[in-house]
C-alpha cells in the first residue's frame, strides 16, 4: 500500500500544470491628420508586446482594439476603443499629448492597450533587462611580461552581477471598462395642438381644443397650455336649457421617464354659462380655478414629431351654479376629468 501511494505522488508531480491561454486581440492603428510623424504600427505593437511579455495580436482574435492619433483643435490627441466579440463598444480611453510629444502619447496608448488586452498586467512587474554576461577567464596562463615592461596596473574592479532594480510603471488612473459619459443635457422647446373629451366642466360631456408651448431640460419640462371647450347643454326642470363652456389656461410642469410623463396642473380661466328657452335668458362668465394631475405618454413618430396622449384629473376651487328663472339647474362638481390627444413638435 505504501508503494502505491509513492507511485501516485510521483505521477502527480510528473504531470505539468496547464497554464491559461494568453489573452489576444486584433489591432487597428491609424495615424490621422497632423500625426504623420508619430511612431508607426510596428512601434506600437512592439511596445505592447514588450509590456505584456508576449505578442497578443492575432488576426483571428475575437476582440478588436482600435487606436487613433490625430491633431484635434490645435493639440495632439489619441483614442483607444475596445470592441467585444459582438462588435459593441466595451470602453473608450481618450488621451492628450503633453507638450505635443507624440512618442510619449504612443507609449501611453501602448499601456492602455496592454490593460485592455490583459488587465492582469497591472499586477505583474515589468520585464527586467538581463545584465551583460561577464567574459570567461582565459584557459591558459598569460605569458609573463617582458623584463623591460613596467609593472602591470591593478585590474579594474569587476562590474556588479546584481540585476538592476525592477521598475514598475504607474498604471493609468482610468481603465477601459469605464463607459464614456453621456452628452450634457440641453434646453429644447416644443409646441403642440390637440383635442380632448371632458366631463365635469360643463352641464354635459363635451369636447374641446388645446394648444401648448413649452420647454424641456433633461427629464423635466414646463408648458403653458390653452383650452377652449365646445358648449354643452342640459334641459332645465320646468322648461328651458342651460349650456356651459370652459375657456382657460394651465401651467403644466412634468417629469419624464422614457415615454411616460407625470405632470401637475394649475388651471385658471372662465366658465361661460348661457340660458335659452325662457323669457329672461341671460349669458354670464364666472371665474374658474382648479388644481390637478396628469399622466401621459409621448410616442415618437417621425423626425421631431411625437404623439401625446394623456389623462387629467382636476379638483375645482371655484364652484359655479347655473340658474334659469331663479332655479338652480347645474353646479360644477368637486372633481372633473378629461382625456386628450395631440401632436408635439420639438425643436431644435
């Protein structure tokens, strides 16, 4: 039994460990306008291979690294972009040459490419150059100097055989895995027209028209909206009819998330009431004010045009009663609602 254990241990030691395959990538290097004097493709590839300790570039590698140097805005700049096997951008690193030094810029790009190919290079020491080998001593004894020759000078001290200290370069502070920042938000304006169906702001369900003008910054927007309803009528007990129509303006602040929007409503205007079918028929306008909420979706159509669909819920702050010949016919309810749709045009 003891002999079998020794044999198994010997076999285990004799089997070499399998090392992980080296990381590889394809390289596309371009020298653009103003960078013709920069080091070429061979120099960049050699710098990366020297830093990694092997040549990582293969024509059949699944990943691609695109490197470019060019004159941008009076300064020499470089950009390194890593593409994953699916062809999507996995990260970008932009560099600017100090004192317009192209050689230093390409050396920094080589470090960025090395990190992109094999991030473990940050945790490995840089390759150390081997010291020159001391000459072997002669096999035969040298002939004695002639009698007339002066005494031989002492032999110079031998160079130290200790290797030079290993110097590990400082890593770049930003890795390629960090995606580029999104572009800054800007103010955009919009205008739109639409229609609605409303209940609770007239004696019967009615329709109306809207017009809107506003601006948007990032996820927030604010607009001024005008509204004009078509009069709606109802019969009065004892004869005659009364009709009403709302004419108002609203301040509409919104928060947007993708195509969805949640808004507030501050509405003020006038409710026009009119009587008919009796001898003493009159027309009057009373103040109208309400607060409410709006929920909607904005669906892009073509160019800068979008379809806006929303629903409103409002609470009246100024109750109004329509009367005919001294009789109360209709009073605004505490809550009202509306469904609206229209088109918005964004610019610029």
